[in-house]
C-alpha cells in the first residue's frame, strides 16, 4: 500500500513533467488535468494540432531533458485571485479553480512551468527517471461527450529501470495475447457495426462456449441442479417489483408488447423466482436448485466496451438455490466444491476468497445474518485457505463470498460469486410449507461461477495465451498425412475420431507435411495425428502435441482413451 | 375435395339453424356472421345477456326440434332496399349489406327465420341431423378489437352419426392430450402473466429441449454443419437492408441502444449473413453450413397465442448453407436425409413432401430457377415417394420444399422447410472467389427441420400422448425399492445410472411399491427399475416398462447398453 502511494506521487510528478514538455514543444496547448492511474498516468490537453503516435518520442525526449536538468519541484498555496491571473488564458483551469473549495489553491512549479496541484510530488524533476509514454486516445472535458473533445496522452513511470522493463514485457505480452487479437486471428468471434457491443461467435468460438456449457451441465447433473429456461423479455411490472426498475433502469433495454412496456432481462433472478412461485412448495423439495444459462442484456457506454471482457449481452451460468437457512452451509460448500473443480479444470492455480459481511444498512434479522454469515465462515474455514474478511461490505440483502482468480499473466479477475439473499424471498412473498405445516420463507443463494461465459472465455484465451487445452479447444485434433498415399487411411482415422465425438479436422491439402504442421500450430490445435506409410502399414497413428513432443506408433484405441481421459 | 365442399354446405346450413334457434330463444339477439370452418361452423352474435356453457344444451335442443320440423330452406336474390327493410333493426347486417357489391343480396329463409346469405344450403332443415355445439368464445365485430365485442358460438356437423362420434372421440382425445394440459400436469412448462406469450420451461421441459438440441447437434456434427451464435438484437439498418423492416415490421419488437433503434431479431438469417460476409470467402470453403439455435421473437396477437404451438418467442434449429448452384442438389439431399432421420427417430411415420416452384413475380434468371428447381425435383424423385407439386407457389426469391408430418391423431403439421434463396445473396452483395478467380454469388439454402423447438415439443407431446420415448423423456428411469431394506443397493444402482449420463431419479419414499409404480406412471417415466431382495441378492435389477412389461434379473451392464442403444 505504501509502495502504491509512493508510485502515485512519482506518476503524478511524471504527469507534470509530461505537461511541462508538451507546453515547451507546443506553447499554445491548453492543459486540463493529469492524474496518476493504477497503471501510470495521463494528461488531457487541447492542442492546436492533433498529436500523432509519431510525436510521442519527441515529447518523451524533452521529458528526459527536463529530468536531467533536475529542476526543483516547488509547491505552495496561492490565493484564487492569483491563480486566476496565472491561468487567465486557460478556461479549463479557470473552471477548475472555481470548483475548488476554500479561498486558496495549490500551485506546483518547476523551472518556468506552473500547474494547479493539490500537492504530493517528488523533490525535483531528476527523481523522475524511468518513464515511458504509452499512447494517445480521445477524451472529453470532464468525461462528458457533450463537452470539448481533448487528447489524452498516456504514460507510466517506475522507481527502477527493472520495474519499467518488466512492465513493458507484461504489456507486450498482454498485447500479444489480447483476447481480441486472438479472437480475430483464430476466427473465434467478431464484432460488427450492426450490433455495437454484441458479439458474433464464429464456429470455433461457439464450440468453446458449448464446451463450457456442457462441462457446467455435467457438474449441475452431478450435484442435482435442475436447468430451466425463462423468457428474455418480461413485463416492467416484474422489474418494478424486483427493484431493478428503480435501481438498474439505466442499464436496461426496453420494448413494447401489447402496448405495455417490457424489459429485456438484465438478470435471471426474477424469472427463476416466478418458477419457484408457480405453485406451493414443500420443505421436501428444498434445496431446490434451479440453474439457467441465461442470456442477459445490460447497457454499457460504448466507451467502456472491451472485446468480450465488457459487452452488452452475455450468458451467465446462473443458479438460484432456494433453501432453509440451515441448509445454507452445505449448499455453499457444494458451490465452492463446484467452483474449485471448475477452476482446477481451467488451470487457475491461484484462487483468492473473500467474505463480505453485514453492512450498516441492511435488512433481515441479526439472527438470520449471524446464522448465514457463520455458515459462510464455517465453509471458508473448512477449506483451510486464508480468506479476506470484508467487514460491512456485503449487500444490504445478505452476505457474499467472492472468488477471485489470478491468470497466467498475474492479473486478478473476479468471476465467481455466492450471494446470500434475504430480500427477494420477502419481496416476492416466497414460502415453503415446513415439516410442522407452517409457511416459512426460503433463503435464496445466487450462484455464478464462470460469471459471464463471454468474459470467462476472454480470460481463458488470455490465460492460455490462445493455446486452449485439449478439452476446451474448438479443434482438438488435426489429422495430417505425410504424402497423398496415406489419404485413404487418414480418412478412416478421421471418421473414427469424429464418430467418437471428438472435434477433429482432416487436412485434405497436398502441401508439404511441414506446412501442414505449421498450419495446425497457427490454428493452435493441441494434437496432430501424423500419418505416414509406417503408420498405415502398422495400422497405428503418431501423435504430435502442440509443444512438439511426439508419441509414435500408437493404436487408435489408445488415442481415444487418452482423449476421453482429458475430456472427462 | 368434393366431400369437403359438401361438408361446407352442410355446416353453413347448420350455422343458419343455430342462428334460427338462438333468435327463437333470445329474440332481441343481433346476429352478425356465421361461416363454415375447417372443423365445423360458428355464429357471432350480440346477445342482451351473456351466454354460458350451460345454455348450449338448450340451444342444441331447439336446433334438433327445428331439424325435426324439416322446414324447407329457400334462397333468393332480393334488392338491397328490401334487405335494408328486413334487417332495419340490425346495424351489423345493414353494414354487411352496404359492403356487398352489386344491387342485390342473397336471402336465405326457413320458417320465419331469414338471414343474409350468398347461397349454398341443404334443401331443408331436416338434412342437418348430426351436429353438436362445441363451446363459446369472445370475438369482435369484423375481428377488430376496437369494435363491438361479440359472443361466438362454435359447433360442428356431419353427414353421418358415425362421423360425429369419431369427431367427438378425436376431440376428447385431443383435449386429453392437449400439450397445454400435459405440460401443466407434468410440470414441463408454464405461462405467467408477467410475460404473455413467452414460455417458462421447468426442469423437465428444459431437459426435453436440451435433448432435441443435442440430437440435432449430433446430426450437425456428422454432416459438417458448424454452429454459430449471433446477437439477439441488431440495428434497424440491418433489418432495413434485409427487407424485414419493410415487410415484417409489425411482427417485430424494437428497443433503443445508444439512441439508435435496434430490433429484437425475428429471424436469424441477417446475423448468419454478417458472419459469411465478415471476410472474403473462397470456393474451397463452400458449402459453408452455418447452424444456429437462434432464439427469435415475433409478435402475435394475444388472441391467437396457443400454448407452445403459437408463442411470441421461440428457438429455431436454423441453418444457412452458402453454396454454388451446382451444390444445391447434394445439399438438399443431405438436408432431407437429416430430416428423415430425425422424423424417424421421433416416430412420425407419415411424411408428405411438396415442392413450390417459381411464381409469376420472381427474381433471379430463368436459368438459375430451372437449375435449382430441377435439383430439388431430382432429390425428391430420388426418394421414390410421391410429392405434391405446387406450381407457382414458391417465394419470389426461390423454390422451396415443405415437409409435412401427420401425428398419431392424424393431424397434419408443417415443421420442416428447405428454402432456396437467390435474393439475400444479391441484396447483401455476398460472393466467393471461384476456381478461376472470379467473384461469384453463392446461393443460400435456409434449413429448419424442427422449425420451432417449442412448437415441435408441443407436437411431440400430443403425438406421444405425453408418453415421450426413452431417449426424449426428461426422466428416463425411476429406481424403486420393494421395501426399505433395498435402499442402500438402490442408491448404488441410481448412482451408477446417473454417472453413465442417464436422466434418472430415485424414489426415496417408504410408500408401498404399488404407489411408487403409480407415481412413476403418472410422471410418465418410460423405465422403472424395481429392486427387491431377490435383485439385491443376485446383484441384478428388474426393468418394468411403461406398458407394464417386465424384464427380471437383468445385469446393470445390460441396462446401460440397452439405454445407450436407445439414446444413440
């Protein structure tokens, strides 16, 4: 934390250095604001001519010169009147001055350069040594698209040269394995202008989604979840009752049916609840675990859309468990078991758990909260893993477990949640008939483990750097022949693999075997089955793995059983 | 055909008989229209008091009396002026008179009863012997809900008593096996007031849909179809280009995204086309067969909604085949092969084929039409089955094959279509690079075999009278014990069946075995596995089929292989 704070000071100083350099190079620039960010810093400015990527080295060079000159950085409070005088030609700064409470404002200065600033700087420009400009983007004054468009210059800074090199490596890797790039290159999905923010899945991308669904279905069957399907559009009345209309309306899409307003569902809960509510329920039916691969639509501003990581429509692996408060512990234990099996299968080694507890404002009795929270704690402690306790950070309607994963590039993602819900059961007047014949409220547990299938797919693609493992790969096996003489046999092998239910392709070209291997590698197919005359004569095949290792002269039966093992 | 025409005359006469009886019983009734229908006849009328079901026997009795009196039925042309005088107290008839072209109108009379009528009657009321009133429903004058609400009295009539008895039997059967009734009773699906016309699938209903999808996916894999997924909502621009906006707008739902109008897709074609169009295509890729289980929304008036047979949202097993005109024949042959395999699997023994050919107004060259139509003919003739030629009844954009099935109650359904499309390829400027390097237009074949999964499910439910076959049943096997002493063994059997991927339940109650069997029968489970002490001792199971037949002392391995055989 301390380190992060220090980095912020450094980066904020670097933003000033950037502004200083820009003003020297382009004196009529109007500066606006330049904060530190999690990854570095930026400065938004209005320039008399649009900057291009080619300008960045020049600016960076000037920053280095200013750093070498080692100007002291001074900071003092001045009167607003003085500030207005200094920034009289910059309407943005003047507007900022008016927005600052009190009678004085902070001013930072280095050499001739002066900027409005709350303070928190390095001692001199020479302290800012290891920095890099990262790129340009568009922005708007005060992030409002109706205001003046500005140019944003991005950069980062570190305390050591090694940190900067590491950052650059990670950044290059992230760019190289960016799921949008991989998705395009491997023809997994696309976005088209006719549907901004709504993905199109090509055959290979859809194959991966189908595998994720099948795998979760297998787990659902094993743990007695039952799948349902509820409508995509439901009357506004329902969303008013569920509270989404009041709190989530701006993210919802609406349509009209029979002159009534209906919403395209942003969540699956209300539909699931209507199924529960369809007829009286008995304690014998609990826990009732209703799962839905629910396709939901949620509006996002076009500026924040980001490949499959942030879309406007996605499929959730959503489940709602209706149970008694006494059943919460066992159900949550089951959910975490499913989550860990799935995350293990997806090769996420690092999983962090957190428990968010009762906030100041909440509903439901203390007894209910204590019981449910203790159940969650008991489950988490049963795992013998540390978990973070987020006191008071639960939703007003119940405590929650968050499941965070770290990918191969050490980035953290929150995908899974287990949310206890005391509210909707009350709100929709759900009940069950207890053993003693009384009407009781069930608790609802909201479960989502992939979270969004689309987002999880993106994370998997980046995590595996495009090399999806055998069970998940859209094409699991490519059958190749060394010469055309083996084509007949290759066709038989291909048919047998396909009939077995494997996702297999046959390279029917007459290219050199080296080109065929190259093509399969580019397609990131995990197994190649290479067939030469030796294999035809022996009635076997050779398997070449993506990493280049080979198994020669294997019986086809053996290949099938190896594949079944991985697909299990 | 001749018979149908005669029935129409009889039923039209019966409608007059009904009106005659109603007017005698309720003299201030205002009659409107009373046509023959495919199933019988109806009369719409405005009565001073609402009729109830209990009134129907009285009306029917009066009709019988009027029939026995054997009044001659006379028909003559009268001047409009005379007609206006006769019907001066009935504004509906007066409006009808004004709408009839020419100077005269037809008048039918029997005893004192007179009605407007184009003609075509029995000779006397005594000819109308075998009739029945079927029920009441609401309607509107001229079927416009902004007009006067009316009551509709439904009935039917036949020439022989046997025909009427057969009709009643079929009708009772149809009511007994009405999919809405079965769906409710078996908890397969429901409709809720929060989503009028949009079905909710309960676990067992969703299980059936999933089986239908998996089965079609297996066929797709075998025949090299590739599954894709396209967005649910797409910009109006796309629907304008596709022509849906101009021709189908009234059936579409719209929403707003980023201040632009988007439509909730009523069809999957435009999305599929965008995938084809995403990058240049080569002849090597053709035929490119893109399939999508596309969830579409189409507005229907609330009055015509009918369980799952007519809904406002449904999933199509849609496929689009992009190919050369020379490939049409083989592709259509493949489609029919898939269709026949599926229909055979679903036990539809009677399948009728029709070919609809070039209409007067059409697009595309004669050569293209001839080639495609001849391809379809060649495929149909290759089947050695008769097919109906519907000359000139094709769509303007291409010829079509219709696949009609008859269910167990002898009702005909059209589910499958194979539509050749020369239009969208042109419209969206699709092309592929031919062997000689030129840019050519692909032909699109639209394929849907279930049609709507929801509707097909309803048809299957009625076809099988609720007794879905083993491969399709939501619960395939129920495990039962004769006494509690076998529970441990039953649990093992249950786990083994479940692990094998079968849809199996275990009756954990301590009820009498006869009650357990009864419960499984009510649930329409195809196989029961009954376990008594004998089975425990021998390490076997007994299988009891839905029809009561049994196989005693079977090894579990044998059960699994029998099940695999049926699930194949």
